[in-house]
C-alpha cells in the first residue's frame, strides 16, 4: 500500500529553495516534516500541490511573494538611536517589538540591518519578503498523524526521525 499525501498525514520532504534567478536561498540540508491538511505548517500553494502525491514524487512550485513571505513593507523599517539598544548590538541581531501604533499583540521580529552615525536600522520584514521563490521537493515519507498530533496541530518530536520539524510560513 502506497502512502498518499492527504489531510492528517505527516509528510517528510527533501527540498531546496532558490530565488527566481536560480540562486540558492535554502539548500534543504535538513528535511522538512509537517502536518498536512491546512494546519499552517507550510505555504498553502506547496500543500495544495503535494495533495495526493506518493512517496518518491517530486514537484517544483514557483511562489510569488504574496504566496510566500509577502511583499516588502517599507513601513516595517525603523531607524532608532543606538542609545535605545544594547551596546553590543550588531548587524544581524534580532529584537522583538511592535510597530508604532500597533497593538501589543502584534509582535514583530526586527533584524538589525545597518548601524551608522549613532543610528540603528531595524527591519521587521522577513529576509525573503518581496522575493519570488522556487521550491523544489521530493516526498520522502508519508505516515498517518497520531491523534495527539492532530489535536495539537503539530508534528510530534520523533527522536528517531533524524530531523526536527521545520515550519515554513
């Protein structure tokens, strides 16, 4: 009996992601394992394309920004005085915060993208926002989800699986 990708199955994918120019964005060193069926563990277009696939089948999906990490939003870029941040702040560090005027529940992860002249540039956009992506994958494994996984809406941590669950959204 061949296992098909369908709702309430745990799917393991070997994958890679490139930008529209073919530059590698994610080499897929670790497989992705997710709960299939609209649980938000992976982009909707990818899940729709994988529905009904068998182990060993491969697909290539071209994702537009609105199907992946969204369009780049210049309003999520803030310039702050360096004195408002820790002295050890460096480019690449991340901080949690809320955009001005947002509810305190609207937490954004800001990346430090530049430090100059006593100012720090904080960017709340995902690093891949605004990019078209090409997601190529092969279905490595499909198994029925456990009742606990379905109730928790996430994949159980399998020590013997060899990889950690990865959320792509």
